[in-house]
C-alpha cells in the first residue's frame, strides 16, 4: 500500500478544484469530518450532468483477515436533491438523478486502534454503475493527520489515487481523475493515539480450522468432559470387574449327582436352575437353544411326548404330543413354551399334538411371550437385577442420545464460530458409552456365582461316564441331563457316551419320553444308537422353526 504525504502551504483545496462547469461526466465531492465521539460524518455532493441517473452500493462489510470481516454502520441519512439513499443488507445504496444533490450521513466503525496511533478507513465513493470524471475528498479531525493513503481502482487493488496529500493544519485531501464504473476510492488516514474512541467492529466468519482449534478454554472443557466420560465408564467397568471376580472365585466341586436314601442316583442341577434359565444367565440373552432345551426338558419331565416319524426313506418329522397338563410346578415361561406349541389348556385353539413341520408351515408361532416370561423369570430368581436386554439398552440409547446431541452441537458451534471441538467431544463420548454398553454385564453376584457353578456342570457333561452311574439309573440320569447338554453345546458328546446303555435296565423298554413310529406301530426307542443319530436332526429342525418364528438368535 503506497502512502503519499505532501506538505503544502496555502489552500490546496481551492487551488486544485477545477471548474465544475467544464466537467462533462458525473463527479463527486466528499467532505469527511471525524467527530470527537469517533463517528465519521460524511457529506457527498454528487453532480450528474444531462438527464442520466447513476447508482452505486457501498459495502458495509469488508474482508479484514482470512476468516474475519470488518463491519460498518451508517446512520442519520439526510438527502437534498434528486438522490435516494438507503441502507440495505448489502450496504449503502444510492441513486442520483440529474443535477447536483447532497447526501449526509454518519459512519460508525471507521476508527481502529493500531500499535502506534489510530487509523480511519472508509470507502469514500465508487462502485457506481458509470464512470466518474473526477472524485475529490477532504478530511478533518480533532488531531492533525499523520499519514494518508488513497486507493483507487478495482476492489482489493492497490492502485493509488492521482493526488493524496496532507495540507498545512489538520486537512488531508485526495483527488482522483477518472474512476471507471465499478471501481472504488478508499481513504485511510493515520492519526495520533487516542484521538477519538476506537469503534471498529470485527466479526469472525465460519472457518473449519478455527472452529476445531484447540484453545485453553476448549482444552479445559474437554478435560472436564473426559472426567465425566471416565465416571460414566466406571459404572460398567466396576460391574465387569465384579462379574469377573465372581466367575473366577473358587466354589468347590459341583456335584450334580445325588444319592437317594434308597441308594439310587439322581441328577440335580446347581441352584435348581432349569435348562432355559442356564442359557439366559450365561450369555444374558434369550436364544433359540434356550427354548429348544426347554421343550426337551418338558418331555423329560413327562409334560410332552416326542415321537419320531419316518415320512419317507430320507425324511424325518416329529410329533409333539400333550402328555400331562401344565401345573404349578412349571414356571411361567415353561407354560408359555407349552402353550406356544399346543395352544391353551382349553378352548378351540387347544390341540393334543402338533408336527414340527406343521409349526414351520403355520407361521403363527409367537415367542414374544416366551422371551418376556423367561427374562422376568431370571430377574425374579435374582440372577439379574433388571432384564439384561433393558440394562444394556438403557446405556445404549443414552449413549446414542449423547452422541446425537454432540453431533448437533458440533454443527451449531461450527456455524456460529464457537468451539466445535466441544460438540465433537460430546459426540465421541456418546459413541464410546453406547459401544461400551454392549459389554455391560447385568448379572447380580448371585447370577455370577451360578455361571461359575454351571462351569462345573459343563465339566461334568464333558467328562462323565455312564459307567459311573448304576445301570438302573442311567436312563433317568441321561434323560434329566440331556436338556442341559443341549443348552451348553455338549449334545453330541453326551449322546455318544450314553448310546450304548441298556434302555430296558430300569424295567421299561427304551426312553420313556421319546419314541419312534416304526412301520405304523408306535413304540419307544430301545436302540439308543439310533436315537443318538436322529435326535440332533430334531434339535436342528426345531431350532429353525423357533428362530424364524421368534426372531431369536440361533447359536448352532
């Protein structure tokens, strides 16, 4: 930027002003006076020869930095002559008609404090839609000007005016001969410090770099947010620690075989847990295998009868038959499983038997009630404080809500020029909480101890031999243990171990709860090798039907 400083004696304004009557094009004469309160009073005399009309728009916002604008305000507009002047969203708009007219107004925001002194800056004229033949400017202030810079040309150009000087006393003047349409004339005056109160107003624009800049304030707020996040994560971390400690605790041997007073051997699960409950407590979900094992357990306990049907040479089907009515010995979820297969105890929807293939084709099997009842059951037994799916969902949805709030804050703060890092921190915190909730254990201390005991049950199923059980009790122990082998994934090993036992050793031929339709004759299954080969197919078919009906997880 070129600074032209000329010292002259006498009255340069009168010496340089040409005779306006000789000008053939529009011209302007601008008088600037800096008031003691910092306002810049402006008087524009606009001369338009002939009958033409000219217009311009002076911007009241200009770029002052990479992401900062300087804001001006115009007030107290007065007009004399054929001219209209208004302030619009875009700036100060003027339309001048033929002849000479005068516009007066005040500008706020023109004075800036610098390191050494003050500066007054204003776009004096320009932006007209026609070429000006001449533009002349004078400036006075409470203190003598120290420097003057006058730029004329296209916006943002550094071309200097024809003449710019400081006269004797406190007058600064500038003259521009010819100002093409659209070009501007901008004046910058240097003054001593504290000449008037500075009133320049600056406004930051949207900037990605600034919005996400790390400042001391932003760092402190992020630190506070980190503390809150650690507190939020401490709750599930503490629960996981307690759960791991309970699972790792030594509970001693788990004896699932009880000797009755008469010397017979019976199977007893730890803490009286049922197969469906075992699966739910272990993985904290109601899965297909939990319901399948319950169906097998209902058959083993003589509420159902399962019969294998040979549809043709290569196809099997199974008939599930009502054997005994559900009673008070059953849990609510077991009655719900029973009813989902065979309907209610009374009424038109009651049925005495159903084929697995019919369940698959029916499409009306609803396991929502079973799932809800099983969750309620494990809570009632105090293995869980609340339903495990709800415990995780509370944290999951809370985390997602915080993440959504963080996303909105990030956008809003970035647009408004705030610390968008804060919103981003909230967003990340919410995502972490939501993801961490998936690992949140919902088991109580009692539930964790049960899982440890189930480890002993699994060890028994994985290592027991039928030779350890009296021959008369093998079928009963095998049958009562089988639903637990199903839910714990030990089915094939358990079936293989007991395939060679004598099903008639207890005085009755074959399994008492499972039979085959052999050539039209209903019978039990004396051959356990054949049962061991076909029973996994029954489990797979029933799993598929239940998974499709209940939209539950299948773990096979």
